[in-house]
C-alpha cells in the first residue's frame, strides 16, 4: 500500500534505457475510482499542454516514496482525455473532510488516500489531527475493509473505537 501524496514528484526511471523519464504527477482513475496510472511530469515541471503522457499502473515495476521504476521508455503512453481514464475522482472530494468514530468522536480529517499498488484499489485514508498531534502521536489510518460510511459533512469509520 502507498499514499497518493507520497507518489507525487517521485522521479520515474527506466531500467532498460537507464534514464529518467520525468516525475509522477496526478493519478488517473477509472470509473470505479481505482487508480490506473499516473500522469508524467517532464523535467521542466509541466505535464504538457498539448501532449500529455502517462504511465499505466501495470507498467510500474516498483513505486515508493523515492522512486518509480519502469522497464523501458515504451511504458510511457500518450494520454488523451478518454472517458475511460480521468484525473478527477469522486473520492478526492473527501480530502479535508472530518472523520468520526462509530460513537461520534472526532478522530481526524482525511489527509491522504492509501491505495494498493497491485490493483489500484483504494484501501483507506490517512487521518490528521493537526500538525502538533501528528508530530507527537502520528497519523491514524482508517481502512475501507473495516467499514466506512460517507455522509454529506462527515465520514463515519465503523471499525474505529474511541481509544
């Protein structure tokens, strides 16, 4: 599992061609809100006004907070604004939204989304309770498999207790 914010800005290197292709930019989603790839930002910081490029998730050999490894330059594909892949995801709207436990206690706000690198499926959310609390206690993670309900104002984490 990896956080989306950790991926952004990570250099993309080529195993076969031994070169850097650019940097990871925004994720691309399918209609089920699964990540299918990432836009590629060039060395100058632009994704390209006329010719956007992306790397599909299946072409990524390794991805972490320091590097993205692909086999060759052929892994870079031309991105056309297709209806099958989009840069917008309905779940991105929950960023900054408050999360409550099943008893109504505030357990933080959504700071980042966590996804499975193999499937691209959203696995959960990383929560923040503010800078100082994050520094001393760390951030909390809520997993989708534990039960999450989306409301208009808050997210209810069914698997969370009021520790």
